[in-house]
C-alpha cells in the first residue's frame, strides 16, 4: 500500500484560507553583506523574524555571493525590498533598497539590542511561538513631522520607505485575531535618529486584581506546582490570597484590598481599557468584553541614523538626494545632475548598440541557415538525378540492345595485347623476387 502524503494546510500569512490576498504585498530579503561578526549575524536573523511572514526566513548567504546576485534574483520572486547589513570601520550599517529602480537609503546603526537581550532583561518575559509570526505586524509611525512645504523632503521619503516595508492596514477587512505584533518607528528630532522597536500585543482582563486574574487565566503563581494549579496550602482562607495587599504577612485590619485599589492594580487606567470588536486570541476574550491592552517588547531594538539617500540601486546609482555630512551648492548639484544624465545617455546608447548587434547576428545566422538548407536541397537534387541516370543506363545494358552506329574504340581492340603484356610482367616479377630468408632457431648445446 502506498504511503499517504500529507499536504500543508497552514501556509504563511493565511494564503491557504484566503488565496489571492498575498498579491501586492511587499516582500523582502534580509541579508548580511561582507565579513560580519556573530552579533550582527544574530541581528539579521532577528530582523527576519520581524519581517515575517513576507520574507525569506531561511535564506543562506555564501561568501562568494555578491549584492548583485540578490538584486538579480529578487524581481522574479516578487521581492520589493532588500535590507543589507554590513560592518564598516566606524559602525554597523544598514541599507534599504527599493527594488527594482530604487531609491537606496543608507543608515548607521548607532545602538542595537538583540531579541535574547530584551528577553533576559524583561521582568515579564514572554515565550513566543510560531503562531505570532504567521501574520505581518502592524506599523506605527511616531513623532514624524506632517508632510508639507516646510517639511524636509528626506523625512517624507524616510516615512514612506518604512510604510512600504509592511502591508497596508485596512481596518474594514483586517481580522482582529491577526493583529499580534506591532513595529514602532519613532523619529527623535533632538538626536536626529530613528528608533526601531518590536512589541507583542497582550490582552488582559480589566477591573480584576492580579490574584483573581491568576485564577481566571489559570496562570501559575510563584509557589505553584508544575501542573498549573495554585497552591493555597499555606493560606487559612481564600480571602488571604485574593484580598491581601502585597507584602502583608497575613490578614489584618487594613489587610484587604478595596474595589478601587484592586481595579488600579488589575488592568491600569481607563485609557488602556477597550471593548473588543471581535473575538481575540486567549481565554474568555470574547466580542464586547472590556479588556486591557498591553504591549510587551520582544526585540530587536535599533537606533538608526540616516546618512545618505541615493537614486537608483547599488551598482547603478544616480544623483544624491540627501547626505548627512556633505552639503553641495546649487551649481554643484546641477553639475552632478548633468554628469549623471550623460552617463545615462551613454548607457542607453550602449544598450541600443548591443541590441542592434544581437539582432544583426541573428539575421546573419538565419541567412546562413537558409543558404545551407538551399545547398543541401540542390546537392540532393543532383544526387537524385545521377541515381536516375545510372539506373536508366543499367536498364539499357541489361536489355542487350546493340547500337549499329557504335564503333569499337582502340582500347577495346588492344585489350588482348594488354592482357598478354600484363601476364608477362607478372611472370618477370615472380622470377626477380628473392627467396625467403630462413628463420633462425636456437639449438641446444
């Protein structure tokens, strides 16, 4: 009996349940370029987790791979962005390339923290599985100036670049249960940097104390057993566990929490509480219930400084739109634009010449092929005519008809003489031929 083959039913991004929704979604390559350390390699893997599920999470770079190889393979695969990390003498750098025509944004990574560093230093570390990465994160842009005539153009372009990295948000069609993560991109005007942070969305009951919430959620306390059941063996009454203030050894006159104090320690302020518009992931998170929404940072965290914005892609750069340290006058900018225009004209002219040469070679090859076919056809016709002529001659010879006008040539008359001369010459050769040599044999002594 043949072995049953299992089909994949849980594709990334929910394409199995809603095919066609992945069309037009931005996709990315996150790679490391050149010689980098282990810390920067881990940062590349962490950023791939952030970009899930619309990225090549298992992409492997080789030492002989160049940046051009990835840019060549990206358009056939529908990749729209390339994030390349590299290590320079000053600091690590990041380039965001918009494929296939640009622009290219170059950043300097001032500071960064890995996912494992955030988890170790967090008081409430969350164990993240694969379910959270099956849907793309929500993008939040903070502290960016509003686009206008007084806004620097490079900030507007920077904001649009981060917007195109992630799928657009549609409040009418998005499913509430698919909103699991948040990416925060905040602009720091004082330092001139961009903060990149990654959060996990958590929903908790509102208006319930922390101890009651543990009972409702089934979470284990510090002194709980391994089965997830609260251990109340040291308590005389369940009220000692539910209503006692933090740090109190036992119930007393002021040892019980009031409704106001329990509400303040449960879910936070009223600004954090919302009514769920739809069912959400987790226990008892039903539609219409009041819940407190929290964001837990899971990393990675980066502080980026924009260095340069260039038209085009690496290897085919155009004019410099913005540079952090180099400022040019209007005449220098116009001169640079003229140089780039001349290079573009030269490139276009060479491309046209190459296309003409390719077309000319194809025509010559086609013409040579036609001539060879014609010669082969002509030679075949000649051979066919020769075969027919020889067949006709053979038929005439077999019939044995004698032509009276045909004369006997001299060669035919002297055929007898020539035959006798040939016999005499063969006899003379036999006479003149020397006798064979005797073979030497070894005799026994």
